[in-house]
């Protein structure tokens, strides 16, 4: 099973139905639900999601969605060392650098899925858009 780190933007697409990106995001979560891949997120993702999703719904609804998400994915820790690595990195986007170092620390993450590939240009892990990941996954598994 492939371990994928899912960036916050992809989860927002999925949970809000943000067009035109929600279809690919839904496919990724379908693969997770079918246990064909394992999804990972950082603990930081939950506070970011709450902040964004609160604009779309009530506290109760957002918390309910986050509980469902927490059952679907592995939640990777963000600690002081990860924050320090992010602070000392060459990443232009600080939040993405924290996400990256959380994924890298896990050691089992095979790739990062994000729509913001340019923010991960310094990544030693493969970085793919949801669209590219789905095509690659299907090509590998349909051989």
C-alpha cells in the first residue's frame, strides 16, 4: 500500500466540493476508503482546516467532518524539531515547509499530494498533483 501525504489544499477541495478540483480529491479519498492507499496528514492540518472550513459551516459541522477525517488518515506529529527544520529551510511557504518536514520525518511517506507543487520545489520526496497521482496510480495498478 502506498503512503501518501495529503496537503491541506486537497482536503479543502474534497470537504468543500471546490470546483474544479473536488473530483480528483474525492478519488484520492475513495482510494483511502478502499484501503488501496494510506493517507497521512500532519497535526497542523486540523487547525488549518478548522480555520478554513469554519467559514462554510457551524462549529459542530466542522468538528464532525474533522472527526471523520481523523478516522481515515494517519495524523503525523508536528513538534519543535519539525518547526525548527521549517524555520531553517529554503521553502518560501512556511506552512508548506512544516507539512513537508512532518511528512519527511515519518519516513514511510512515498509522495506528497498537493495542488501547490511549486511550494515544494525543495522537496526530496516526490510531489504530485491529485490528477497526476491518480493517473500514475492507475497506470501502475492496471499493468
